[in-house]
């Protein structure tokens, strides 16, 4: 896929999925601002330009099964639902049960209002299991998007990638694109894509 095609698909997803329904009522007036916005529980709805950067690096394809770790407001999960289409799956994981509940409601509302519901992937949001990262029981995944900052590259998540799969994750403030080249956990191609600020990744998220 060319960069232009990827840009076009991501632009289409942003056009189809409004940010407002995924924000607290008091923040909806700021939805068009290119800044992170608070959603409660010391979490944020990420800056739109950062989300776009991460989605370009992830490059999700039609039919992919995607793990959205730290799904927060549910906005990124819904963007992924557009990008992977009706043959794909999006599984979100969030450690704050109140955010799981509110993001499910937002996704249901946006999906119900969408003129092209049949073109969207199913989105299933899970509350995180204490002591675990990701969803090992649902692995492997074609893509993993991590919207929280890790101190090191988590082996638990690498193990959930299928061979040929891609993970995008901020580690010590630097955005990494990780491609699993083979069955070994060390058979990886890692590229670095600039510095970003995120809330910390917590085991059980």
C-alpha cells in the first residue's frame, strides 16, 4: 500500500468517526482542537495528529484482527473499525471500567447513526485482566496499537503478534513500529518514529 492510499484511508476514517461523542460533555466544544483532551480517571482522548501518526505506522488492512490496548474513550477503536472493515475485528482493552462502559455506549451510538454500518468491523471492548497485558486468550493479532507509554518493549505483547504482524507502541517516550518477522520473540524489525507523550502503560490495562 502506498503512503497516499494510507493517508486517504485514514482521512476517510476521521471523516466518518466524529470525536465529539467520545468526549465528556464539557470537552465536546474542544473536539476540533489538535490537543489531548481529558476523559476522566487521569486518562485522555489523544491528540488527533498523534492518532493519525500512529494509524499510518500501524497501516491496518481490511480483514485484520486488531488489538487496541488502552482503548480509553473508544474513539481509536472506532477509527480502526472503519479501517479493517466488516471482515475485520477490533478488540479494545481498557483498565478503567467506567471508561469501558462509556466507550461502549459511544460506539453503539455512532454505529447506529452511521449510514454505512455494514462497512464497519465489530468492536468488542474488554475490561483489562489484572496482571495481564493485552488479550492473550484472543491472540494472535495482525495489528496491535498501544496508546500508553511503556518503559520497555513488553514481551507479553510481542507474543500476541502473529508472524508478519505490526505493533505501534510508545516506549520511553519514543514511538516504535515493531514488525514480527518470525516465530521467535527476538525476530523483530523495530523502527523509531519520534517522541510523544502518553499516560503510562499499566499491567492490567
